[in-house]
């Protein structure tokens, strides 16, 4: 396999694993806190809801990988990605707990579908003699990117604070999104 082909496979693996890691940890770390704060559920209820979400992951990982064996890795993953995107948007914008639980359950369960298909897909493009190394580099690279990219992007889109007074930064934060009033003539 030519180096360019290996490079393309590694980059593909990095992108897939980055999306899986950011999606999974970004959604699940604060899941119970989100349910408590957004919908005023008790902590016990929030943990129960999260457990149901995670139990659904067991079903969806088998559903997704079975579909990947039937129609192909890429179509299965693309379908899961679309379901993930739509259900996450619908869950995040819901104003009722019932609607959130329905779409949130689908969104979190679909993460395992993507993870199962992604781990399979990342390893398969490499020949047997390079499979372990290729998979390890792709997963490791994806983890590095999933940790570093949000930090870099955060610093790129955030304001420069060097040499500014905290009061000025506070004023900017409180007024930067306000639309100026048109002056009356």
C-alpha cells in the first residue's frame, strides 16, 4: 500500500474517531446535570433516564453493526450520522422533558451505533500486517485531535484579553451581542 493511501486512511480514521469521541463525551459527561437543570428533574430521576439511554446503546450498537454487515459500513454510518444530527438538534431544542427523553434517547443510543461501525471501519482498510498499527495510530490521532481541537478553536474564536481591564472585558461580554439603537433625527 502506497504511503499516500495509508495517509488517507489514517486521516479518515482520525476524523471518524474525533467525531465519535467528541460526540460521545460531549453529550454524556453532563447528561444528568443537563436533565436536572433544564427540566428540573430530581437527580435520581436524571440518573434513571441516563441508565435507560445507556441500555439503549446496547441495542443500537448491534442494530448499527448488523446494518453495516448488510448494506455496508459507510451507508450504515452515514445513516447513523444523520439520525444522530437530527435527534441531537431536536433533543437540544426541546422544551418538554418527554420530547427530550424521546430524542435524547435516540441521540445517545445512536452514538454507540457510530462507535461500533467506526471501530470496525477504521481497522478494515489496513492490510493485516498493518491493521493493529493503523488502527492504533488512527484512534490515537483522533483522541489527540478531539482534545486539542476544541482548545485551539476556543482560543481562536475567543477575544484577546492581554492588557485589558477586567471591567472592560465584562462590559464587552455584556454588550457585544446587543444591536445598537438607531438614533432619532
